[in-house]
C-alpha cells in the first residue's frame, strides 16, 4: 500500500500497471482468506507466466477468460488444499446436549446415540464440513437404494464429535417424476440421523415449488448411477427428443408434447 501511494505521488503521470492493481488488494485477500501456502501466487509475474503457458496450450480459444479462470482455480486448489481451507468440522454457536429444548428431538438422539455419548457432542444449527456449509432446512440425500424413490433428510440440527459430523432432521422421500426429471417430496413425521461422511452427495439440494408441491432436481450423478434401473423410461424420452424435429406434427399427441415442453421449461428455469 505504501509503495503504491509513494509511486502515485512521485510519478503522477505514469499509469499504474495491472500488477500494481493486484498488489492493492493483496492485504484484503490475506485478511479475508488467511496467508497463502505459496507466496508466488501473489506475484503478478508468476500468474501471468502461468496463464500465458496455459492459454497457449489451449486448442479452443473461443472463451479465453473462462479458460484462464478454470486454470487459475486448478492452480489454487493444488497449492492450497488442506493448508488454507479447513477440511474437518467447523461448528460455531455451539450448545451442549442439555440445552436442547425439543423433547421429541432429545428422545430421538438418546435412542440413536445413547445419553452418555450424546452428552459429549456439540450441537448447532449450522456447520462447515469438508469446506461445505450446511444450515437448517436443507435437503441431504441419504440413500437411492429404492430407486425411483430416494431418501432425504430435511435438516433441523447438526452434531459433531471430533472430525465426525451428524445431521438430524425430518425424513423425506423423493418420488421420481420421469417426464420432468425431478423428485416430488413427501415429508413424514419421523426423524432421521445421518453421518455427513455417508451422504451420497455432499452438496445440499435446493427445493422448488411446482403445482403446490416441493420438488428437487435430479442431478447427473444420479442419472448415471441409476442408468440400468431407469433405462426404459429414459430411453422413451430419448426417442421422443430425437424424433421430435423429424416426425409429423399431426402424429404427436398432446400429452407427449406437453411433457416435453414442461421438461424443457423446467431445465431452463434451473439454469437461471
């Protein structure tokens, strides 16, 4: 900061270069994210050299800014993994087991973990596990063994002991709607407890409203995992999508056209 100030004062007619602009934000970046593991990442010359070689190796130069951004993310991830980011459990605003006021929740925790072990846990409404933030009322995928049904947990509370974190919440079931490629939720009155390390997807699911019902999207990973189980239904949709531009309009039924248009509309809404 002092260098930039003195330079502007001594040489007012000389323009600042991009590396000076980068140096101006260095202090704020360190205060916000902590000291880096490799100081060369803060040098503009090193970044420019890395980007230049990375960009020269690209065969497709349609979007160079995106290519360089992705390359920079890979470089930072390789340098900072397990050094800058917390890879364990980070829990704030903790409370002991005795301060939980919900009687039903207390009885469920005791029945699942035992009172002696529960008294050693820390509880909170939010937790950071493996650099993923979890909060209340989020949907976590517990199991897909009963495909096309999936089991989810709508989180109420989080518990941790050492490097182990648990999510406690209401048990939900997602019923696959093949035409729309999403799961329609059915919420039960039962509670569930799941180890965050056992989740099929560490990223929480977002809910959407569709015809007065809550739904969650079907992700690509689930489509690949359940490809054999859902081959017939997805095969029919694939045939419709491929033949739609070539087939006779009179031969297309109203129901088929509506289902295809709904699917296209929902995919467009999810991209917004």
